[in-house]
C-alpha cells in the first residue's frame, strides 16, 4: 500500500499534486469483486497495484517498492517516468529492478493518446 509517511517528495512538486498521487495509489487496491473473475481485463493491475509502496515522487517520475514473496523473496524497485509528452501523445516507461543490486528485471513502455477536448 502507498504510504505518505515514508514518501520522499521532490521540492519541485507541489504538495497538492503529491497528495493526489498518494491518494491514487491508496485507492488502487484489490477488491473482492476483482478477485471473483480472474479473466477480466487489468486483473493483474488490481493485484500489483495494492502492493506498491511509494518511495519517491518527482516531477514526471514515481518510484515504488514491490515485495516479491514466493520463490524470489526479494524486493523490487518499480520506477515509472514520462518518456515523452506532447499535445496528443504521452509515452510512459516503467522499469522493474532488484532493490539490492539495481539490476534490471523487466522494462515496459506504454503510449497514451490524449483526446483533445472539443471547444463549443
């Protein structure tokens, strides 16, 4: 779960934005409804999101910790950053690293297409 007590907030991020980020992670938890149907879209997002702990909030970047219990018994650093942001497109990069060695385990990118609001 996200926690604001141990979260490091960069000086260039205003407190309201940091609070919104913390609230987003606190609201992103597994509900019993999500566990009822494991074939639904974003099922894994619901499970993983409930176990992320925010470590650091910076402008355009959030760093979280994620503990892996079965098998590996280790903790991962999950770092998400805005790779590119424009008027119509935003690209996000997410890196998963071992906390002890900071060796890269997995990396992913996502592209979001921003729909402009129509002016009436």
